[in-house]
């Protein structure tokens, strides 16, 4: 079973990964990956969204702590 801390870390790490892909400049098949990453990031939750959700639903989300961003 996934804990709230694991779930929160997975979502935040995925966001970091998508931001890395979206920032890429190489134009190849990576261009497709980049465009998909940009589209996903458009609606992906921010840390502030997760923090608000954690306050409302602590059984689902954990407060993001120790993050640099």
C-alpha cells in the first residue's frame, strides 16, 4: 500500500522529471517527449496545491517538506 509520504514524493518527483524534459532543447524523438511533458505540466499540481490538499486530506497527501523548489 502506498503511504501519503510515498504518494507525495512520487508526484513531486514526477513533476521535477517532467520539468526537466520540458526544458530540453534537442529536436528529435525527444521533441515529442518534450511536447507531451509540456502538456502534462500545464495541469500538474504545484507544491502549494499538494500542501493545501494535505491539509484537507492527510490520509491521501503528505505535506511536502525538505523540498528545494
